[in-house]
C-alpha cells in the first residue's frame, strides 16, 4: 500500500514542555486516518506538523523526520506544501465575502484570473463538497449567511479548490449539530477516492464509522495504530481498550 506521509522518531516540544514523544507512523494514500485520544494528548499538534503550521509558533522545537511523497518535509517550500496539504479547522471560518469569492480566493492567489476557469473551479469544488445544489442561486451573496454546517462544507470546498493531495481535518464536526455532522461524514467518505484524509476527532463513534486506520494517542505517544476495525473490535493494548470502552478520557 502506498504511503503519503512517513514519520520517523518525531519529537516536539514547546520550550521545556515535550508534547510528542518518538512518533513513528505511516499514513496511507487515499485512506481516512483518524487520530483519537483524550484532550491534550498531542493529536492536533501532530496534525499541524503535516503542513508545517507549527513553524508559526514561537519556541516550538521539532526533531525527527517527516516525509511527504518521499520528500523531506523541511525541503519543501511551506506555501507549496500548504497548497498540497489543505486544512479544515474545528470552527467554520469563511471569509467575509461572497460564497463564490470564498472558493475562488485560493486559485486567484495562485494567479488564475480567467473567469471561465474560475467559474469551473468554484462549481466543481462546491459540487465535490455537496454544497452546490443548496447555494447555486446565491453564489454572490455573503458566505456568512450560511448555516454552520453549510459554512463548514464551504471551507471544505475552499480547500478542494486548491487541488490538494491531502486534507487535514481538526475536529471538523465538533461545532455542528447531528444532521450537519452526518452530511460532513458522508462527504468525507466520498472524498477519499480522490484525497488522503487525516482527521482528529474526540468522537470515537465517528472514527469507527468513517476511518480506515486509527491511531490512539495518550500523553504525546501513539499507544496503538492499525486498521480501525481491529482497533475497535480487537485492541492489542489494554490502554486502548480502556479508552474506547469509556473507562477513562
């Protein structure tokens, strides 16, 4: 199976506070990988390593090696990397502009100015994000008028407009109601044929429903990593079993 990210002996600390300890991990192409674990265990910190967002944090020190498509991550231009590795955050964050302009913003920044090309990119991205039918008559109205679930799908469309290879999702449904959550989960499941997806979630049922692989984190270490069905039905580590059965966390 083809890997998209390979991590070897990754350690990360903020000043003297070590957050990640000796992480070794392979992320597979066109699969959904879920990171689960209690709050503060390093899931989101590791997620931000994949597109070098931790570079933006003062006093953050990283040792070890991460490879993206067989290239050392530190040798890739961060802007180019963040084009290929898109991110969707916990709270929907549309720009205060029209729905169309939200999706067209990234391609425009890359120098695409042709109206027909931008139209095609916007419509394709909204269709892939299962949002086009709901907004096709108000593309030039403010994105801030959308519901929370629609705003999150708009943020996913904005990410897709850049044609990434990987999509990082940091608890993308935690601020949404159950119906909006279900739509996002269905969307994530359809996207994996074209993209590799890494999702951080506190919702273990969500990880069990949509992911192919699951990593269980505790206190900055990966306790167990494997196929989701094995992690949830037949965990090898007692700590994993205790967490997924609700004994702690």
